[in-house]
C-alpha cells in the first residue's frame, strides 16, 4: 500500500466516524431513531446512528437484502 492510502485509513475524520459508530452501537433502536431525526446532531453522528439502526433492524424489516436495500427498507419502516 502506498503511504497516501495509509493516510486515508488513519485520518481523523475516519477515526471520528468509527468512534461515533462505537458510541451509537450500544443504543437501543428507539434512541437511534431519535438521533437520526434530530438535526441538532452532526451529520456524522446521524449517519453512524443510521448505520447502526440498519444493522440492528430485525430481519422482518430488512428481508435479508444487501446493505443498500436494507438501508432503504429501514428508512421507510422507521420513517427517517
């Protein structure tokens, strides 16, 4: 790997996003929905909460689809 690609893997922005993923990963679904809807949170926190919401959604909602389709189904189901 070139040093440029290593820089992107270790960038502060990327590290911050993964920190938001870890922080929101322990929250229950109703809190994740509230964070996604609340414009007071940063876009990164809201996107991390949405990602964790997609992961935590039951199979009845996601229908076992690939991530992109699951995300659409979850947004529709939770109206976010």
